[in-house]
């Protein structure tokens, strides 16, 4: 019937449990459907989209605050303030008939706060809005520093929102060795509740990793990549202009390179 879902209390980012039946385990998940779709008529939006999740695994700084496009870890709080961690995989998406979902799903005892709901929404959107870098730059990073950045993020990155790269004035340029090094500036962006000293320490460690990889102390020169700056900046000072003129470096980057896709899969008709 039209409008019968209009007053639903379900919202995007809500954590829920589907109680077991016929001997199966309970299902724990997070609602991915937008609020407007949850309250839309069944004829228009007949299903609820959700992502299955795991509770209370090992925390990894690579997966907090949406830095990884495939895995997200976020804390959920109960009414009395106890905390549990959810690990969500973008690959564990599922759909359920809306009527069946509303009949079977129960709100979980712990829920994301507003900040983590926003992180979840941005993480969903990042699946299709990730940055792309030149293959030559990706190859330089992969060969020397990608793993070290990932390890730094794992150990010290739980309070870091993201790494924003200002690379060659945001131009997607394939440099050859004779063209000189890529010019790279890095903003280590962190939310206001992260200690300034922790973010500054992270930025200093990152600067050391990049300098060790690309700077020759003997020759007093940069090779492949020249680091112009590497600064920690609170997100309340990181402007929309800066965000639009930089690209997010994610710890699980996959370069558009290697074997041509056509060697593995047929090309679409053009």
C-alpha cells in the first residue's frame, strides 16, 4: 500500500540482527539502503540492501575512518556507553524483500554514533568515487613505499581521516625518468578529536618513509618522486578547495596497469 513505510524508524547505517531459524546462525549487518529508499513504496523500492558484518575482531588502523575502500571498521555504542567494533566488507552486500526485513530484523544493542554513520555513508560512496593516479607514480610507490605506508597506517592510523596527495597540481600525467620527478605534497588529515601530536608524529613518520625511498643524500637530489611537503592538518581547517584539488591515497590502491584487461576478459562493445 502507498506510504505504509513512511513512518519506519529504520535508517541507513543502522546495525541489526536477523534472528536464526532452522538451525542457522544469527545474521549481523548494517543497513546500506538510503533513508528515502527505506520509506519508499514497495512498488518503487521493494528491497532493503545491507552489508553483513563481523563483531569484535582485531582493530587495524588501515580500516578506520573509511581509508580502505573494501573494509571498514567502526565502533558502535550501547545505551550505557559500552563499545563494540564492527568490521564490514563491501563484498558482503545482500538484499532482502522489504516486508520480510521489517518483519524479521531487530535493532542491535549497539549502534553507530552520527559521526560513524557519516563515515559509513562516505565509505559506501567511495566504492565508485576513488582517486586514480598515473601508472608510473603507482609503480614508484608500489615498489618502494606502499607497504611501509600500509604498516604505518595499521599501527598509527586509527585516528587519521586520510592522506590527500597534491601530485603535479592534480594532473594525471605519465612521467618518464627523463621528465624529472613527480612533485608531491601530502596532507595528513585528521578529525578534531585526534590529538595534534599524534597526527604530527604520523606525518613525520610518513615524511621519513618518502624521503628514504626517493631522496639520495649523496647526490642531494630526488629521484622518481620529490616530496614538497608533508603536513598534518585538522579536517576543520582542510578546505573544500583543498579536497577538490587533491586525491585521496588509499592503503589498498590497485593500479590500472599490468596485463591488459582484454588479455583476460573480452572488451565491451564500443
